[in-house]
């Protein structure tokens, strides 16, 4: 029987009815206005009802992919920074509202599961998925299963330390990879560069509008020879490349999937990660390693969440 997948974002909630093979039958998207847990549950139920009505089929079970730290058995969201939540029993609340079983998982785990069964990970048993978007994260599949860790937070690539005592990260700690290489922080560092008044090239690219800066602007300035931009870009790319290469050495995946907005839209950073894996992952760990780009885009999480609930 088809299941429901829900992608819980801070701005929109997307729901889709997904068949057992991971194909989307119908979908719906509803904007989030009330970010309090009860309000979000109502919006989720609204999106779910819309998707189910469009599909015209019965569904059995619901999976939710949410950004944040999730207790793997109880469905309690310990921390969801984009919603400002702490210790919200989302699984129970949504189950009560929808009337069928609900499984809540980390959004990256959901995306990795979707890619494994319906995307670029098909056929892999041991896979590492590295995403660099506004944040940095990874998910680990070993022997065909998701590695959750004792507390459900294994694979937090973005929060490995790359500079002891370095830049403050969104997680509250200092020196995390994400603080240097996550899209959000690439933009923050580029704004700092612009504010310093030392970058003519950056000034010419943004025309007095710092809000127009994206990681693509940074890569463009670096390619044009801007010294400050090159420094930020180079540091981020090198930290990412080292981190992913070390993960490959540690886990010896058969497949490495790369995804997320920064790796998709900044070919310079993506190439540095590929080169870094070749240069720095141990030779034995990368023998037979297949590197591919995630192929389901924004749908990977919703498909994976639905399949995890099946
Ligand atoms: Zn962090």
C-alpha cells in the first residue's frame, strides 16, 4: 500500500503519496505561518489530506523528514533550529491527528534513503551521502541500513571540528566544518569581506546589495581573482574535501553521493571535493569507489521518508 511522505521545512511543508517503489503519485505544498508545534501539525495534516485526496488511494503510514536532531524511536524532535523547537513529541502529535502510524527521521537520513531506493544509490549496500546546502550533513548506509548512532545523530559531518576554537557555528559550538563551508556561512563570510571594504571585485558584483550574495557570487569573485573571495572559497573547499576524504577512509563506502545546493551550483567547490577524495582518501578505501551526484533533488527526502514508513 502507498505511504505518505512529509518534508517539514521552516517555510513550506510538502506532502506526497508515494508507492512502494518510491514513485510520487501525488503531492501538495502548504506554507507554514504558525511555527508553534500544534500549528505545524495542523499544516502537516492539511498538506497530507490534500495529497491523499489528489491520489485517490488509501495510505498506510506516514514518514516525516525534519531538519534537526531526532530521537530515533520516539519521534521526539530534540532540537530543530529552523523552527526554534526543543523536545517536541512530533511523532505522537501527528499520529493522534492523522490516525495512522508516523515515523520521524532526520531530513538527511530520509534523503539518503530515498536516493538509495529510488535514485542514484540504487543497488548500493554501503554508501556515504554528503550534502552541502545551507548546512552541511551526511548520512551513512552500511550493509543496506541507515546508521543512526546511539542517540540518533550519527553522520553529523557539518559539526566535525576543523578549526579548534574557530568560527561560531549555528549549533552553538566553535570551529565546525559548517561554520566555514555551509552555504549560510559562505554568505556570512562573503558579507564580512564586503563590509571590510577590501574587495573591489565583490563590490562590482553585488552593486551595494549584500542581500543578493549567494555562494555562487563567492565562487564567481574567486574565479575573477579576488584575493579575499579566493581565501574564503579555498578554505571552505579544502575543509570539505578533507572531511569527505577522511569519511571515505573511515567508512570505505562502495558509493559516494554528493548533493545539496552548494555542490550543485558551485562547480569549483564540487571539483575540489572530488579531487580531495582522490588525493586524500586512503588508496585502499577508494578502490572500486563510485562517485555520483544525488539525482532526486528536493524529492529525495519526501520519497525516503515515505519509504521508511512503509
Ligand atoms: Zn556546529
